[in-house]
């Protein structure tokens, strides 16, 4: 079993090639001591030759800045104790060959066996670039294979060359790409005497970064002494090296690459960029894209959601009609079926949201959003790279916070982590959906635009605006002085990969149903028990009281059934817990049932709907137990007879769910990323306080 590393510049097609080589035979962990993802997978290269493929984080050169670049660098320097590579597959973007060849030349000089996988050939041809791959292979001295991992082309040929290289039929070239003899010759020779097996170029990196390597104390002291005695200057050495490499790269480009006249008319990509990242039109188009996204989520998903609701309603009614009255039938109908309904009804919206976000990423527009918003972000203490985690948080805050590792500046990274949970993730979507359906009428603005869709977009924009305000305030309190810069490669526009989009939609739906669904079901069953039983003989007393009333007033049996259900719920454990919270949440317009939902939502926000389904089903002794949850919530009354879900209460509750930190997983990942409990605690306190105050303000305005 060979260990093969996959390396390359960002956006070179590395993830696509990893998927093509390993298929579904993958696992994700972390590199030791850091929070950077470690993707590994198994691949059969040829008969009798298998390999463990390790997808290393993308990097532009062997001079790392970000934490993920350091991970790749340490593996390539042989300093990772778990990863010992037999060879490398180095992905090179043919449409940006000159820039990619810098990294290629550095890898070659490390003397690690390497195969160059040339990707993006179709984009290169669209730019009028022609590459002589045989000539490039001859000039570099390493195998060059053309692949298109998105369309699974060239993979068999690549596997064949990988197998041959792994078995050392192809070896690293003996000659250096550039003559390192010109770079600190005496210091390099001294270090090579101290450490066996170093190439000239790797010795230079020992001189530059030995403090970060896992070396003995004596060896560290010896290398430091060599630096001092030879007046070794890392900055000067690096500058000379890069200049020498580009001189050689220029010669290779002249020999092997035919490029069009740079004065030719601009490509379609450039023309489109002139519009999409325009200082005025760019923002208008961005708002229009977001508007269409949320309108689509609400309108397209309405039909499958209605079908799922109807199916569960009919199923619940059917079960009620055939099952005897007992605790287990009550558990089945009001616990299990109600909980399942609360999970599955929102799958269509989640699939549509993830599908649309994947289209934005696949087409290359997501990177344009980062570029477009950098100027605005800097005013509040962030930069354009903060946009990617924040937009990703529309799906889920956990991977979004992890993706903030790409932000080099520590202060901007910390601010991004602190405000990212204010983005409305897909877990909030079920809450917004049911509350909007309750308090916002199904009307069209100007006969075309859904009012409910506009409110949905408004909630998402509220999260964005509050994130900007919080970041602007927090930047004055976080005392980290570090120079900030924003470097971003804009990928070429491409047609979306529909197979990838549908796969993502199905995967995210499955994750929601299995991961979130487990939590929802457990809490639904726990709530059923808390809502069905109470301390002492309280429930029995309620039953006895209403049994007597039904005998005395048979004409009011249906009304008394409802009163009995409400009284049982109020005297249950859940009712007692909710009543104890009511004084705190009453100023926001909430009743004790909402209070229970707020508490359970700290496990996961989407549990709100399952909680409501369980509470209102358990509290409803009416024959029509299959009645839709929205109707039950719409008919809910407070003790004084007024409706629970008024416009003021609904809007207040939506604002609370936009701003509150109700996700234990997010707090855990913030602790992991910041390596401290300080920041998750600050996050929990500021978001809960902000949610309470803003909800109170909204309730007072609309009451």
C-alpha cells in the first residue's frame, strides 16, 4: 500500500481528482495537532498496486502563510509523523500554467517522485492556449498526464503512470530545476552534512524554517549557528530563488506553450466580470440573486411540503381510527409520527437551498461575491474572504466556521468566527417556514412577488446586517495587531455539474434526516413523556374532574375534551417547566409552550417544530388528531383567551431565532477552532442578549 499525496494550487481541480481516484472509499479526519481537514481515500492503481491517497490542502508555493498551507508544507518537508509519502501527484491548471509552474519547480527540487496531472485543458483551449505536453514533460523531467476529473477523462492513464512512479520506474530528475549552488552554497553544504538525505533545496528550507520542524535541540542549535556564521538572509534567498525560477519558467513557456496575442478581445469571462463585479451593477445583481434564491426556496418547496403534511395528517388520522386508546398508541401517534412529520416536511426546502448554493459555487459566482464585498467587509473589520464562510453558514455554521481557516489575518478570522452563526442556517428554515405560514398572509406584492418569500429574505438580510454591526463593534475590543491583505483567485465561469448538485442535495437531506433527525426524535419522545406524565396524581385528578363534567354536560363533550387536553399538559412535567419560564419570556409575547421549544432548541434549532408537533398533539384530545400542526398553532389561545401566534409574537419569535445562539455543535466547533472556552461563552452571551432585546423591541413595535 503506497502513500500518495495530492498537491496543487487552489482551484486546480484537486478535490475533483481526489473523488475520481477514490470514489466513495474516503474518510475525513484531522491532521495531528491542528484543525485542518485530512481527507484520505483508497484507490486501486493497477492489478496488485493499491494506494492510500491523501488530499493535501491547496497552496501556491513552498512558503506558507495560512495554517492549512503549513500542513502541506510540513508533510512535504517530511515533518509530519503520521504521513510519509512515497510519491506526489501534482495538479497543474493548464489555463494558468506560468503561475502553477512555480510550485511545480519547487516540488521537483525536493527530489520527491512526482507525476504532473495537467487539468483545465478545455479552459486553456478556450483562451487560445496550446500546450506541447510531450515537450513540457521533457523540459520538466517528470511524467505529465492530461486529465479532466470533472468528466472522468484521463484517469486510467494517470493511474498507470502513478503505479509506475510508485514502483520507482519513474524517478525524480537528478538535475535541479534551478542551480541552488548560487543560493547560500556554504550554508547548504553544512546543513546537508548534518541531516542525511536532503536535497540542496530542502536544505535551504531547513535554514529558513527549522524552528518549526521536529528536530533535536542540538540540531536546532547547529543549524542556527550555520545561519549566523554564513550571514544567511532568508528574505534575500527567497527573492533570488523566485527570480531564478521565473527565468527558467519563461524559457520553458517559450519552448512548449503557444499563447494568443494579449491584445485580442477580452474573453467571455472578462466581459461577464465587468458586469458582475461592477461597483454598482454588481451589488444590484447580488441582491437580485439572493432575492431569487429565497423566493425559489419558498415557492418551489411549497407543493412537496403540502404533500408530505397531507400524507402524515392522513396517516395519523388513520392510526387514530384503528388503534385502541392506550399509552403505546398515544406514543406512536403523538410521539413518533408527530416527530417524523416535523423532520421530513422540511426536507424539500433544505434540498432546494443546498442545490442553489452549490450552483453558485460550481459556476464560479461565489468567488465573485467575495471579491465584490471585500471593500464593505473591511469597514466592519473583516475582509472579502469572510464572505465565503458567512454564505456557507446559510447551509450550516459548523463547516462554515471551519472554513474560516483560509483567512490569514488572526483578528479577521476571529471576527468571522464570532459573527458567522448570525447567518440563518438551514436549521432555522423549518422555524421560519412554519411561523411565516402562521402570521404572514399568502399574498402577492404587485401581483408577482410572494410576501412570504419577501419576509423570508428579510430574515436572512437581518442576520447579515446584524453580523456587520456586531463585527464593527467587536473590532474595537479585539486587540490583535496584524497586517491584513486580500488575495483571491477568480475561477473561470463554468456550467454547473448537475450530477454534483443532485448528489449534494441528496447528501444534505440524508444528513439532516439522520443526524438532526436523531436529535429531533429523541427530544420528541422525551417531550411526549414529559407532556404525558406529571408529579404525584395531578394527571389523575384532571382526568377525574373532566370525567365528572362530561357526565354532567354531555352536550359539551368535544369542548371539554380540548379543555382536558390543555389541563393535562399544564399539569405535566413539561407544563411545570414551561410555566416556570413564563415570567422571563412573557414580555416577548411567548407562552410556556414556546418556552419549552426555546430550551429544546439549544440541542438543535430545527427541534422547535418537533417540539410544537409533540406538545400540540399531546394536548389535543379531539378526534381529529391528524389536523395540521399549523392549524393547531393558529387556534392556540393564551389563558386570557387571546391568540398566541399574533403578528407581533410571530415576528418576535422569528427575530429571536435569527439572532440566538441555539446550537451546541456550533459552540463546540468554535471552542475547537479558537482553542479556548472564552470565545464560545462570549458568543453565547452576546447572541442570547441581542436576541432577547431585539425580540422585545419587535414585539413592542408590532403589538
